[in-house]
C-alpha cells in the first residue's frame, strides 16, 4: 500500500502531467494523498511492530488506526474522484478526449 502510494507520487502523477501537458493537473490527487500520508506511515509502523512480535497485535488498535483515514482513502479511490480526468465535471475532459495531435 505504501509503496504503491509513493510510486504514484514519484512516477505516475508526473507522467500523467507530462503526457497531458498541463502542469498541476494532478494537484488534486496530490492533495488527497497528503490527507492520509501520515496515517499510512502510522499503519506501516503498527504492522511492522506486530510482525516483530505477534503479541503486539490488537484488532481494535488496527481498526482505530484505519478509521483515522478510512473515509479520506475511500473518497480518493472512488471512481470519479480517484481519476478526475475521467469525470464528466473535469475541466480537462475535452482535452483528454482529443487525439494528442490536435492538442
């Protein structure tokens, strides 16, 4: 989860901006990532602690951690919110639908 999240920011989002040719087109997604980035780190730390000593695991503790960012993460992954360029309300929709040679 953390690796995928980080690779989106480092590789995928810049490549999308580059291919579309609009700087900042992925800013909304980056802001959504910022909303749960620290919580991902907390989740990873908790899981690492539990892997080191299984006696540390408490399901209720994990649920509490996940609840801190669950709705922000869900909203980020929701189909129309996750990739706003496919949204019918996106200002970039017409640009994305045009063949690259006409942009």
